[in-house]
């Protein structure tokens, strides 16, 4: 396997992994909507939950783009453009993913822990995910010379 083939395979596998995580999170979010009592949640909490759901749907739609591009635009061939596109799309898709995760943590914890605890937990979840997905990789790259 050439270096380009391995990079394409790795990039597409990373996108597939994120798709799986997004699908699991969407399942949990849809489950909350169909459980008894959701209609009794305060309107603001239902909107927060639905906004988080919408953000995860946007992230999932973006994450589906690399595989479609590989099949349709690249006609199954490996290319540097595909690797760059996949990397860019995943970087963009993680933003609504992070925001949706934070909103979901807030919406799910608020009924049990209260409003302030829900906001704090949602904010911490958002910051932690953003740190691991954006800040940490950026800081690791900043210390290395460019090839």
C-alpha cells in the first residue's frame, strides 16, 4: 500500500468513526424526545435539546461528504485533494459536534442537577471537547517544523 493510499484510508476511517459516534449521540437525543415527560420539560430546555439535535445532524451531514466525494467526484481513486477535503470537512464538522455535545449535556443534566449545574457541565463538556479536538492538535503541530 502506498503512502497516499494509506493516508486516504486513514482519513476515511476517521470520518467513519466520527459518523458512528454522531449516530449514537443522535440515538440518545431522539430517545429523549420520545420518552414520557419530554412534553413537560420547560420550553427553553426543549429548544436547547432540539438545537443540540440540529447541530449534531449538521455535523453528521458534513461527515458524510468525504465518502460521497471519494465515490462520486474522485470515482474511487485516491488523491491528495481527497485527503485535504476530508481533513477540512472533519475539522469543520467537529464545531457543530462540540456545540451540540455541550448543549446536550446541559439539557440532560439540568433536570437532575439544576440550571447552574447544567450550564457549568455543558460549558465544561464543550471546552473539554474543543480542547481535545482543536487546541491539543494545534499545539502539537505548532511545535513541529513544517515538512
